[in-house]
C-alpha cells in the first residue's frame, strides 16, 4: 500500500511516496525526530526525577515516539499503554471514546500522557476526563507533534517536539487509514 519509487532502504524518508490514494512529501527526517525526542527526554529526566512518574502511551499512534522517548529516560518510572475504544454512546454528542487498559494504580501518581499528535484536542479531552476519575496527583501531556493553530488549548501541552501547521501527516507511528505507521520519518500531504 506504500509505494516507494525505489526499494532501497537507505533512501527511505527522502522521497515522495504514495500511501493508498494520497501523495506525501518528506517533512521531518528520522534524525531530526530522534534528536528532538532525546531533548524532551533530557528535560523530563530533570523535571520528573523525584516524582516517580507513570507514563501512559496512547496506542496505536504513539508506539514509535514512546519507544524512542523511553529509551532516553534515566529516571525511576512506570510505563504502560492505553487505547481509546470508540463506540456509539447514548448521549447527544454521539461518539464516546472509552479508555481501555488502565491496570496501574493511578491514585496520587504523576501521570504523563504520551500522545503522537494533538490536533483539535478532542481526543485529549476524552483521555483527561477519564483519567481524572482515577484521582492522579497531576497529569502532564507529552506529544510528538502539536498543531497549535487548531488546538482548543483546554489543557496545557507540557512537552512537545514539533509545532506543525494544519496539514495532514503520516509516518513515525502516524497513519493514513491504517497505513504508513512504519515509515521511519514524517511525511506531509502534497
Ligand atoms: P484530535 O482529537 O483532533 O486532537 O486528534 C488527535 C488524533 O487524531 C491523533 O491521536 C491522531 O490519531 C489523529 N490525527 C490528527 N492529526 C493527524 C495527522 O495529521 N495525521 C495522522 N493522524 C492524525
Ligand atoms: Mg492517536
């Protein structure tokens, strides 16, 4: 489903690609992504050193970002992953997203939500509202990407690597209709 002009792995990330019906151009290369994530981890190592934080990666999109981030964390912490399951709710807003996979004791913990991208902030709203019910001490948000132009600003984004414009992107965990998550760099819609 991902069409490369060449199958040479060395060239991955440096050429126009097609994912399903859509063309994408290289936007953020792998080395830049990794170095920004490392900077974020170093900041967390300083900020959260004495907090014994619980990191909660949101699947599926955050898996690459989370793995790279956790690689560089040197502090004591717990790591777990959650998923948002969509189902048709009975309330007026229609779609409700339920947070599944909460196994850790969150009460009185410093929780860090690890998300791939903050767009409108609707997803983060679902996550925050449900996590608050577990009575954490505080909730921090870490996102690889952040579309500040359209974010509702409801919750402060404590950590982010890239503030990007409102264009659709794919790669490094992010998908277009389920494809493109395995791309090592980030591409922008043409
Ligand atoms: P929000 O609810 O509008 O903030 O959107 C957040 C979710 O939408 C993310 O967790 C992604 O799964 C998805 N998303 C938003 N923008 C993009 C994009 O540009 N590419 C791929 N997925 C996106
Ligand atoms: Mg997501």
